[in-house]
């Protein structure tokens, strides 16, 4: 999936012989229910961004 995130402009995801998704990789990786349903994982780079975002939200400035 890292290669998809890095190089693909468009992604098609098949689910039970039908197109379940047709769009940009960033849109696919934002659709967690679809990823789970199709047994796909977001690239580590996307997972890292989410962890970093949550950590940044917890930081308080005094």
C-alpha cells in the first residue's frame, strides 16, 4: 500500500467481484470501514500521521 500511496493517482478496489471503490488513494485511506471490509490496511505513513495528529492534540501549551 505504500507504493499505492506514493505513486497511484487512481485506485480501484474490488469486493466480491464488484468495484467497491474508484478514486484517489487519499480518499481510499480515509475510508476506514471500506478498508476493514476489504481487508486492506492503510500505509504506515498514513498510520503515523494519525498517531502524530492525536499526539499533537494532547499537547497543551501553558
